[in-house]
C-alpha cells in the first residue's frame, strides 16, 4: 500500500486497549476543518447550479453512477416539498439534466419508493450508455424500473435494487421496509416490515437480484449475520446483540464484482445509538469476513477490488479515515491531518488512486466543506464551503454527497446554499487535478 496515505497498522501488532480509547476520544473532539499546520490550499473553483426552482432537485448518495458514460447527462430527482418525511402517496419525478443543452431538465419517470438521503436508487446501469434503473412501488411491493432513455423501452423487475454489479447482470438489496423503521431517511414508506418484533429474522436480510430474469434470492439472513461472533467490539452496547434489533445498510459491490461490502447494524431498546460492523462476502453471500468489528463504521468506498476507504473506529488511532485491506488485518490511516472528520468519500478515476473527493457535515457556521485530498502530496484543496440553513437537519438534511464524472473533471453536489431549496450543483476540478 502506498506510503503517501499515511501510517500503516497491523492489528496483530497492537498491544493493549488503552491507546485505542484515548486516541478515539481525542480525534472525536476535533473540529471540522483541517488541523493546525496541515497543508491546505486556500481557494476553490467556481460552482454552478444545473437545476433550479421552484421545485427541488437532488441525486442523493455518492456511490451511484449519476453521470452517463459521456458525461453529458446528469441524473436527478424532483419534488415539490421539503422538511418532512415522505408518505406512501408522495411521488417524485425521475429525470436528467442535459449539460450540453443549457442544463435542460428531461423527465424520465416517477417513483413512490424514495427517501431524502438516497432518493430511489436512481443510477445508470454500469457499462450502458442509455439505460438507467430506479426503485418504485406497486401496491404492497417494491420493484425497480429499467428505462432506455434513447429508445424509451422499459421493463419492471419485481424486486428493488440497491447496489449493482459492474457488469450490470445482478444487484443486491436490503429490506427497505425494515430499514425505514430502523433508520428513517434510508428506507421506503408504503411496505412495512412484516416482522418488526423479531430481532434477527431468518427469512429476511440481503437479496441478490438477477437483472435479466428478475429472480430474487435471499443470500444472507439477519439471523446468520447476527450469529457471527462479536469479537473486537470497542464500543460496548447496553443491550446484548442477541436481544437487539438488526438491519443492513450501505451495500456496495467491489469494482471487479468479486465481493460486496455491507454494514451490519443493531440496536437494543436500552441503547442510545446503534452499533455497526463492516462485513464483506462473495456475491452469493458466502465467505463472510468482518472487516471492521469495532462497532463504528460510517461512509466508505472501494478503492480497488481489495481495498476499502472508510471513516471508522479502529484500535490503532480511534476515529479516522482508514484504508482497509479486505480479508486481512492490514489497515492504514489516510489523510491523518487533513481528513479529520466523517464525510462522503470517493476516488477520482485514475490508476494511481491519487485524488479523493470528500465533504463534511455542517460546522458551527452551518458550512459544509467539499474538498479534494491529494494522496500523493498530502495537500487538501478546498472546492466549496456551502451554507446549509438550519431547517435542513435530521432526516431531511441535504448532505452534499459529492459524485464524480467519468472523466474525473466534474464533481456534482446537492446543496440548498443559494436559497432556492435543494438543487444540484457542478464544480469543475480539472485545473486542480491537472497539476
């Protein structure tokens, strides 16, 4: 692993647990900006809105394909209200922006299966120049729609999707009804959890969906994953895992399709917050590996087929960004002095994996900072500091969720900073990354 990322750590070499707790508490108390003495550039490039009011537009999560392969079309969603939870009868418009035609908005369809943080899982099918997919609801079941934006041909898959394989032949999905109840803002209203009082059902969990046939198969159950030994927890729950309620979130397939990662979360009635394990496995749900057992993993991204960058708690340095090597104990700190708080991280295209785009939650002035980190030089390059009004909090907050164009030239973000509600904005980073 490249030394430019920072220090390296082998779990087997770590002695004692006191250092872990002290390091975790120290890092958790730091501010949202770079630490004193860190190498940080002072100015950012221009930013332009590519959607406008009076309706509100956003894309949602940072790990989905928002740009088409040519970089001309940018996917998004449109809604006419904000500041409340979606109801089962609330319908959003699915569309795209033509960046080569005056940022023209093009309606593609509708959805009644959506949330504020991740929308309806709208994304381009990997490798396709014209097909997009999103989730919807038909009566008492969630489905997904596939649309060819060029020909207008469409089909319905009788199951929802979350993360799609790189060859677009299969996808994986959690239980959106259970997710809606356990983590508002990430599941969907309209189809309730059929077993809300069972902590770890054996007939629910993660499904694999064949995108050609539409067949859905349960490959991992809550019961199976909850039974995995909870060794290595650094955060101690009030409620034992066997008496807690379990759910899965944040699924993401590796770049080569060989494995996927997900977060296993659980919370008991006496717990103030949930605990988390980051787990990887093969596409059929076999060969489970608990990559981070500490109890806290937040946002992450695959760097390559064997490494995951994640904001996590680790026994070596507390809460930091770490580069984990899958199926091993090897881990190293990334951006020690400049990526000091949680954010939505992605790598820009490039064989060197030199550039990382990341953001922050609102600081004391309600500013959300979007920036590039140069893993080669260790320098942080500010892109934007966007003010989020106080009413954008909790479930309907607007995280910037920076998304990268296929050529790495543009970063798209969601933000309400210009006074027109949540809108999609574009930042040209080519002058920074060409250095």
